[in-house]
C-alpha cells in the first residue's frame, strides 16, 4: 500500500521519502567531505522531526538525493561548560539532553524553559538544538531564548569555519545564512552578566503546541539604572525570531521602569510582520491577538524576573 | 535495498528496506503488524507511536535504516502466554477507547508509563500522552485507564 494525498494536482505528501542515498558519518570531517561532494543535492538529517515532513511533502528543492545523518558524530553530541566563559552545545544535542542538564537549568534558565516547552516527549527525545536553529521556523522556541544571552553558532565547511551571531543568522521563515556545504557544528552561549536571571514564556493552545507568541527575557540589577541590563527577544510575531535590540539601550534610561516597559512593548508590537504559517497565512492567531499577547506577556515575564511574582 | 535487523516483540527479524521507507512502513506493511496505525505522516498525531529501545517514538518520523539494530515493541508484543498486560486490561475495564483507531498508540504510551514512571501523577500522564490525538474519548477514560494500570501493576501505593 502506498498513499499519496493530493488536491487539484498539488501533492501534499507521499508515504515514501524520495529516492535517497544514506550516509552515517562518524566524524565532522567525513560529514563535511560529503557535504562538499554533493552540495545542494545533499541534506543533513538530525532528529528528522522536521525533515521527514519536508521530504514527504517534497518541499525541499531541489529534491535531496543524499541524506547525511549526523546523529552518530560524537563531537556534535557534547555539552561543555567553560566556567565563567561560555556554554558550548553540540548541534546534535537533543532537547531532552538539554532539559536533563542541571547547570543549564540554573544558569541558562531561558534556554532550559524553551527546550522544555518544545512539542511533546517524542519530539523532545529526537529533535535537536541544531535542527531547531537550522530549520529556521518563524515560530521556533530556542532562538529567542538563545538571543537574550547573545548566543552565536559555529558553521563549518571544507573551506573553514565561521561564527555567526544568532541575531544575524535568520533571513526569513525557513531561510538563513547557511551555504549548502555548511554544517552547523555548535551553539555558543556566553556566560550571562553577573546577577542575571532569565526566563521564557510561551503562549500556546495545548501542551504540545507551537508558539502563538514566545518571549525570552534576561534581567540583571533592574533597580539600578546605571547597572541595569534588560534584554527581550520574541518568536512567532515576525518572519524570524528576533532580539529587540532597542530594549537594552532603552532600559538604561533613568525613568520609571513601568514607563520603559510600556515603551519596549510598543517597539516589540511595531515589529509585527505576519509570521508565515505553512501556506503563507497565519491561521493560529490573528494579529490583534498576538499584539495583545506581546503586551501581557512582556509585562508578565518582566514582573516575574524583577519582582519574583508569576502572574501567567 | 539495505538489510536491517530488528528485534520486534522479542523476535529477531531481518528485513530488506529502501532508504525511502519509514519504520512505520516496515512495521505495518512489511512485518504486517497492523496494530501500528498510519495517519498524518507528519509527526503531528502520534497515532503511529511505537516503543523503540524503550522510548516512545513516532514511527513515521524514523527512517527504516535508522532503526537497524533497534528493539521495537508494538501492541502485538504485550500479550505474554495468552495473558494480556495490565495496561490492556485497564483499557477494557475503564473504557479507554471508542472507535479504537488511536488505541494502540495510547496503550503503548500507557505501557511505557507503567514500566518507567510508576509514580506518575495525572499531570505527568497527560504530558506524556499529549503528542497523541484521540478524536473520540476526550482523554478522560484514557488517563483513568493508565492510572488504573499503574495500580494493577504496582499495587495501591504505586
Ligand atoms: C509534533 C511536533 C511538535 C513540534 N513542536 C515544536 C515546538 O514546540 N517548538 C519548536 O521550536 N519546534 C517544534 N517542532 C519543530 C522541530 O521538530 C524542532 O524544531 C526540532 O528541534 C528540529 O530538530 P531536528 O533535529 O528534528 O531537525 P531535522 O528535522 O533533522 O532537520 C531540520 C532541518 O535542519 C537541517 N539541519 C539539522 N541539523 C543541521 C545541522 N547541524 N547543520 C545544518 N543543517 C541542519 C536539516 O537539513 C533540515 O532541513 C515540532 C515538530 C513536531 C513534529
Ligand atoms: S502518522 Fe506518525 S505522527 Fe501521525
Ligand atoms: S477512540 Fe476513536 S480516536 Fe481515540
């Protein structure tokens, strides 16, 4: 039995993946060789939670001929913390492995909370941090949580490696700066500023849902304008997740916090730009509702981080 | 074609698969384990859930080649020597199903919870099964059945 679902000649998905050759390299170098050799015809496979759907729907063009499974590369499975400096997470580390890491929970709380908020237990077991970023969905949970720490990624190809801040990585829904021969190798999260606390707030309709609006925040010394650091990042309200870069300067001003928060909300709302769903429309929440969620969510997450009071 | 070895419900099986096939296809159409249901093929509904290496996975999202060497459990493997597992008895007694289409997935999720989280709270049970969709029951009876199965397997204190 083989199923094909189509309507008016448009194929939505097929039961079978396209005809593929499969490689399971053991080292980064082997993976880079394969990527270099097959270029646009090759595709990286990590947890495959998104890839299998895209392959069935024949969405990736040109249709891949070679699949490079990176889940057996040990170097990509490491979580390393260089004390006082940075946290380095291999691209093939799963959401579940992040959730099981006590240090991440304590020090990089926004990342931990965003990971715990992804999908269902099956998706967290297989899905990876690299896949979440490389997939570059406008609704992805991890990018905003990483952006409030000024995180960056290392991309590697046969020609060498480069570091790209996450704020410069996304170009649009499912679009990013990676070249066809590049592999996302690791995610680097710099040590948070002294005294910082962080959190991630996700509005969703059910436990396993994708974000209607996702807000990450990092706060240090909120009461002292000279030392105060407040960073805000959002997902699912624009074509890419983004860091509200104006916020950090704004919150340095010596004005009542409640005023500054109102200003930040206004700026965040002005960034709204249809977070495209699958067919270029957003069925899950209308603009007015998302703008409302930005308002109450930004207030709630900052109240929590500044006063320790959870209202949502 | 690639030859893979699977241990399915305790039995070693060798199967020739192509890279274009998912584990779902191999279990359902090559090994004829018809308890494994196919539905959305998009990872959204959880109906194709099986236990692979003692973890719940959506078999439509696992490439057949990837499963080489894996240990798989489907509902067919829950009955031992003609005796049904506690989770099966619990689903019958607590009316855990109506049309039955989603039942194999929930029974396996419940079986996994019984074996791995004997102290699971109702919230934890709901969290674990949240990736599986049922269009009939409203989930209440399913959660009741899983709680009851934990009791059957581990006693009152469980
Ligand atoms: C039921 C369900 C629920 C979900 N819920 C959420 C959610 O709540 N929040 C959320 O953010 N996402 C969600 N997702 C989306 C997705 O599963 C996750 O974002 C996941 O992290 C993707 O990782 P993966 O390892 O499975 O990626 P894959 O599917 O393996 O890959 C995705 C894409 O990234 C590329 N890629 C992967 N790794 C690399 C790498 N190292 N270098 C270069 N390219 C790479 C692949 O070629 C592919 O194009 C959900 C998906 C499903 C099916
Ligand atoms: S058929 Fe696999 S999740 Fe729906
Ligand atoms: S009993 Fe009909 S779908 Fe669950």
